[in-house]
C-alpha cells in the first residue's frame, strides 16, 4: 500500500532497467550493492553507530517503497519507515574476522523482494577493541555507487566532529522527489533532442558494426566471475604521475589504457567502450542519494602508430563531450541504432569509481572494499580510486555465459600490463608497442605451440608414390566398380602418359590443365602430369565455358587433357588439346615406355594449381609446390592411422584441393583410392552403398554431407575427417562414437591442410587443433604481435607447405604472403581467418576478418558474384550475403537494383529474377550461383550512406496454394518436397530458396531421372529452379 496522502511516482529510467532485470531473474542478487568499511585504530563503536544514523537520517532513498499500479511499477517515500543500524559484536568468536565474513555472506544471501523488502541493510560488526567493520548493502533500485560515497562522507564528518567535542554541520540532502522531477523536466525539454543528435552523430556507422556476429545477444546478466588486484602505493603513484605527465586525469588515463587493450585484443581501429556515468548533471541533483546511473558509449579511433599522448588527448576530449550529454539513456541509443536484441555495441565496460571516500574517521584509518558483483553482460573493469592517499584496487568481472572461468584473470593480467606500459612509456611512443604478453607466455605461444619440426627426406609426390610402389607393387592402388589397378599398374600407366606429355613439350614448371569427369582415368592422368615434372590444373568440366576459358588463359596452361566428349567445344586459349580417348593418341601413349621418367620434379618445383574464388571479381590461381607434401603425408599417417590395407574415398570434386588431400592420403601411404562417378557420391543410399561395397576405411567429408547421413551409412569407415567448414558439437557427438573423428583445417594456400584436431570424443567442443608436421601457426594482431590465449586474432601460417603465391598476381601475393618476423627469412600466409588459442594449445575457429564466405565447405568471395551480377546490362548494383535457409543450411542470397527500376518484380517467381539466376549460372560454378536473386527498388542505407546489410529483406516465397499445378508440376512438387524434406512445395517455389544446394540438386536430378525417366543436367536446375520451370523445360504434360 502507499502511505496515506502519497502519490506514487514513476520510476526513473535507471530504476526501470533494474526493476525489469530483477523481474526477469527474481532470485538473482546481482543488483545488490554491498561494501565493507574497515576502521582500525581505537574506533568508538557507539559513536560510529550514532554517526551512521545521523548520516542516513533524511535520505529518502532508504525509505523508498515499490508498488505496482495497473501493472506498472511505482514508488513512494514511506516517511514513517525506520532506518535501522545493527550492532553485531563478534569479538568473542575464536576468529572474529572469519565470523564477521560469515555474517556478511549470510546477509548477502537473503532473497530479494522488491515490494516487501528489505532492500537495504546496515550493520557495525565489532572485531575487537577499536576495530570495526561497517557493512552496507543496498539494492540498486535505491541507490547507485555515487550514493555510498555521499553517505560515508557525512558519517565521517559527524564522527570526527563529535570526537572533537563539536556538533557537525547539519545539511540534509534534497528529497528524492527532486531526482524524479529533474528527469521529468529533462524528458520534456529540448535537451533530449540535442543529446539524441549528439549521440547519433557520435555513433554514426555503429549499426554496421552491430551486425550479425559483431556482438552478443543480450541474455541477461548473471553473477560473473571476478578477479581482483591491489596495485600498491608505489604502482598507484607511478600511474598518478603518468596521468600528470600526460596532462589528464587518473580516470582518463585508465580509460585510455582500456581502449589500448581493446585495440590490441580485437584489432579494431574503431573502439567503443561502455563508461558508467551518474546520468545527472545539476549540482543539486548530484548531492541526492538515489539511482540515476547510465552507461555512456566512448568511441575512439585508434591506429597502431598513434602516440600515447594523442590517444590520451582524444580520450579526455571524448569523455568531456560525452559527459555533457550523459542524461540521454543508452537504451534509447540502442533503439536509435536499430539494435533490437538489447545487446550493447561494446564488449568492455570501464568503471572508474573516483567517489572520494574518506580515509579517516577522526584519528582512525578507514579502508573500503567491495563485496558484490554487479550485473555483467560481457566484461567489466572496475577501478576503485577512493582516495588520493589509498592504493588503487581493480576488480575484473566477466560473464560466465560467454567466457571461460579463467577469462577474468587473463583480462586482469593483460590490463595491468597495459597500465604498466602507460606508466613508463614516453608520450610519443606508439600504442602498437604496448605488449599484452609476458616473456614466458610469448615463448609458449610462438615456440612451444609450434614444436612441429620433423626431419623428413625432401621427396616429391612421384617419389613418395614410387617408394610405395616398390614396397608393394601388387597392392591395390585404385578401386572402382568397374576397374582395379595395382600400384605397379598405376605406375606403368602414369609413366607412359608422362613420357607422351614430355614428347609434346611438357617440362618442369609447365602447367597442364586436366578437364575430366571422375574415374580411374582422371586420377591416373593427374599422376602422369606430376611424373612428367609439370603441375596439374584440375578443372571441373561442369563449370561454365566462360570461366574455363578464363582459367586456361590466366594460368597459361601449355596443354589441355581430356576426352573428346568433354573437350569438344572447350576454348583451348593457347593450350594444346590432348584428346586422351582418340584412338591414335591412345595407341601412341600405349607405345611409350613404362619406365619412370628420368627427370623427376624438384621438391621446390610446381606441383599443382588450384583456382579459387577471387575478391577482385575473377578467380585466382594458387600455385603449390611439392615441398609441403612430405609433412602432410607424415601427418596423415600419424594422426589418421592410414596405411597399407586402408581404403580412402575420393569424394571431393577435382577442382578443389581436398581431392589432392585424398590422393596423397592413399597413394603416399600405400592405401587404395576408391573412385566413383558423381551420382554415386550423393549423400544417401548411393554413397552408403559405395562405401560398403569397397569397405572404405577413411573418408573426408564436409559437415553439410555428414548432416545428411546416418553414422550407419559409413559403418566401415574407421577414420572420418570433417573439413571445409565449421563442425558443430551436435554433429561431432553424433559421429564420434565408434570411429576416429578428426576436424581438419587448411586453406588452399597451405597445401590443403595446416592443422588437425586430436580424435574427438562425444562432448568435446570441436576445435581446429594443432599444426601438422613442419608447419607453424601464429595468432597475431594487426601489428603482427602474438595475442594471448583466449583472445581472437588473425591466423598466420608458416612452413614449407606455403604456396608460391597467386599465379600472375604479384601484388596480391605480396599482400597475403608476408615476411615472417619470427622465422629466418621465411614467409607467413595471412589466412583472413580469425581464431584463438585454447588453454591446452589448440585452436578454435571464430570467423572471418573479411567478407569471404564458406558455403558447404567451399570458400566464396561475394565480390566475384557481385561482379558477375553487375555485368548483366539490367543490373545497377549488387550485394551478396549468406543467410540460413528454412532447413538451417547457409545459402547465398543476391540482392540487386536494376538500371530500369520499373522492372522490379512484385511477386515471387517473376521472370526478372529467373533471368538473373540463369545469367549467373552461365558464368559461375554451381556452388557460387545464389539460391535466389532479390530485386529491390533501392538498397537500404545506413546513416553513413553505406548499404545496410542487416536491413536487407529476407527472400520471399510463394505457397503451395498460390495456384493449381498441372499434373507434371504436381509430380515435380512431390519430388522437390521429398528431396528438400519439407511438407509441401508450390509450383512456383524456388528449389534453392527452400534450402536446396548443389548436393541436393544432384540428388534431385537423380530422383527425376528414376521417377520420370528424363535426363537432367544440374545446370538445368540452376537455370530453372521451380517445378513449373522444369516442367516446361522437360515438356511434361499438363
């Protein structure tokens, strides 16, 4: 009930946030604020209790009561309520301090009741003669941290005055109603719009940084993990002196140090910190104990070359400007920035509590310590600067939900190193020199984690395979349903073709393109190119002719190998076509010597060239040598348990380097390579039957394929390698039992693989593991400095496995392959992947540092698709993003604006979008064709004028009931629904919009062939991805 004659007020904005947070977690005590003041040196307990009662008299906040009116919280001051101060004597206990600590912990554990209370507690605990502890707990609804210093100051004044025999100056604070009134006046004033305009300008562009993955969704604060440090008087004095030398406040120096920490830890040059502030500006309001606190964003632009003095100057200026607008609520800022999930655009809050607590009560020393953990969404550093004469205390809190328990100690250790640097650095020293690591940790990360050296003979791929052939010539080397080759037979066939190629002028360092369908002939041809001393360039014949023509011209291939059905119509672009199934060519090859070529390739010689998606709009060729294969093969044998008697599945498409991984895994260890046509490798009965027939023991599959299979489908597989994309814990739990499950990682630029995990067990969190033999990995920041374990940085890779670079692109090569500051004249490959070290020296993949995407294990540069789409004469602009489909798979979605806006479609399935997809299907490989093209009148823009990717609309779809389907369409709709695993599909629904992808498209064409007897190419599905479109294409009856 309200007190007679009172009218309940609304809560202040700050109180409202606390109220609703407490309602969300009624049992959570995180909103209690408790401190303990220790007084030593002959304190008078009775006089101290009297001083406290004096200090608390007239403070309305202690008498606030809360009710709900029409479902809304209200508050009033209960003038008749008592404000008790308890006196607890524990001096007779065997250990008085321990008894006092137990009493305080028990009091802190009391349940929180916002209506019936009590919402505060005050007690004086007597430890012994002249030794007291003052315990003060108050709920954040009543007061913020500033209030504690006000009340302590009043108590110290009263105590000292009475001790000296005089009366203290009576100065009761203003009523709490003044805070409510001040906020109401502010809300109705023009200051709100001025403050809003200031923050919109200050945070311009932040909505772009607050996109997916940029911050965590707010999950509600819980009790954090805390680590604490007392700096000591000497270290505190050095920091205060540094602040003076840099002409800033102590708080300004601490905030600048925190900004350096975030810059060095995240690599961000646009750093945003959360700074708790009073949320009130008037002198009158600042003297009223109550709850008005706010969090102010502090945005700083930092570069590694910026001097410490310049950063401190910018920090002080930003703080000063922000404080003039501190009343504008940060919840309103999030709304203005359209951050709808409630998560703040900062991950670190820095709270410098410089409230000026008294250090003496009369002639007694007083020290304050915090007893509670405030709400922590992510990470928070609390720096207690209670008195110029007292040492600094630091509390670091981290969310239990988002960090390992060790993260608090790690953050505290790194922050103290930055503070130490600010205390000793010259003003002109660049912030890029501030080190986060101690020497021991630096040695561990750079050296111990990279103890991978393995002495291996410098053998090339042909030499490794020849050694296996000599050891067991009759062992199976290649197996398919229709053919079986021993190592001796493989050797002879490859040697003959190698001699033939040499006769055509193929030499060491020549690039030979191989455009063939899967099968025994394909893998024999690849080996023959290597034996001729040349490098093979594998090209999937299903790629668009325009792309194949570009690759042939760009690579300067000297020869083009294939069969007549594939090569017919291909543009050779200067390469000599070699039709391997031509009778004359076949006879000439058969007449060649079966002996091994006399000039094998050099270890440093070019081995193969793989073309990957390019950020410039064109694919780029990665040139790999033989140098990295020995270490890779050694790792495969040791970690995968592959060897003589093993049977390795050749699953990857030949245009990807994973196919080279499979070839090396089999032939360089004495195992058999199992090959099959593409339609037998579809997830389901075809793949399961192939694995069973050939008793496959080793398979490398992307998680997308594993998700579509049952572990029983691969019953014979003893070692399963997941690669190409992130392996989730649920999938790992499903596949780990009964076999060796390995998670592998590696860019094309590092001879397929750079790291592998240990065998995963159910319950493990899949990481990407540790570096393979003779490979070193570093997690570095923008200054090429190692980052601590647990901190995200960019992954750099070193070792003999590195590619030479990008064929014909010296500038791009120089950008991605940089000098190794930790090696001896070697290079580092800059992967663009963001990772972090785990405490047990493993790596965890976090994401990308750029826009590159991974879709079903294939890396894709959106810029290449965007360039292809804008090449269409009707397209003005294009943007490509990845979105989750209805089935949960990530798929490519393209957005376009047209040169003639009147052509923008108004319904799903409009011909414009179909034409654009067909245009892309003729120019891009299937895995790069977007699931759909969404045509817009204009792109949504951020306030800074950039395309707002977060605001791009989700693709629309029709429904099964849009119109009556023809008989042929109905059959196709049922096939679509069965393949996609959905209940119903409409005639105008797009296959890819419903979650389809290239693997499922292959299964779709197989089902159509078996049901309707019509042979479809997968490209037909990309060109006409709806049942209605395919029905017309196939001329099905109405």
